[in-house]
């Protein structure tokens, strides 16, 4: 189950970055596993309180839903897949804001016998840890790499689909006033491929470990 989000990403990147990225990477993961299917992408997720707005809701374009509704949707989808015969349902989070929700849903009891739900938080954490370390090893600073729509985030988007990034906006210094934390100006497809490959490799290994023996 690829889970994305619809949120602001500064002036240089499209709102649906997470949705495209998780769809493409989930496809690569499934292909390498050889025995997996990819469900439709879940595009609406918790992005912060709506009124008064917090987090990404402070900028236009973001769509946010309550945690309870999000968790109910995840649980209903997982139960549906279990009922139709799937034995392992893997939740792939391309966004860090809802990891706890995924873990709570994965731990819920009462699903059909023989079906398990896994919150694959490693999928997301690779982009925040292993990938960041790889960029730092190449001389990029933490301030440049950033935590949202900075160099790392933008490079990953470029690697998945260059049309997600508005190249004419990359030359403008970014700041918190426009929803960007980091500096995307030196982002490239090549840098993004490093992170994308790491996400796929780590996720494939984790899923194989989780489903071994079934």
C-alpha cells in the first residue's frame, strides 16, 4: 500500500510529489520482490490541523485529513486485502508525519487468520538517515540537504520524474517563509538516484525478512 500526501513543497516543486514518488518506488520494490502487487496510492493524509492551520496547512495547496479518518481508511483497506487472500499487507510511508498512525494500524487485532499488516517505516527513514549520510559524504551540508523540499527531497523528486520540479524556480534562494527547509539549488537526478536506490534496496530486504517462512 503506497501512501503519499498532498502538501506544499515551496515554489519549485509540485504538490503531489509524495504520490508520484511512492508509486514509482513501490513499483520498483514489487518488481524486485517478484511476488507482490501494488495497491492504488493513498494521496490524502494528515498534514496538520486545518483551523487554525499548523504544519503544512499554513501554505496553500495542502490537503489534510484527521488522524482517525486516516487510520480508519488504512485499516479498512488492509482488511479488504486480507479478505481477498493477501497474506502480508505492507504499508509504505513516503511522508514522515504519519508513521505512528501506520504503526497503530499494523498492530490492530481482528484480521482474518494468516494475514499480517506491516508498517515499513524503514522505507521513510532511509531518506532521513542513510541518504542524508551519503549526501554529507559528498560534501553537502545539513542546512543545504534540509528536511523539506531542500536538496535531498528535490533530488529524489528529480530522480523519479524531472517534471515534478520547476527548474526555473531552483535558482531562487529558499527559506521558511515559502515552506522550504533546506536549499534545493544543487539538486540533481544523479543525487536523487542514490536515495531512490537506497530506499528500494532497504525496503526489499526488510519485506523479505518480514515475510520469510510464510
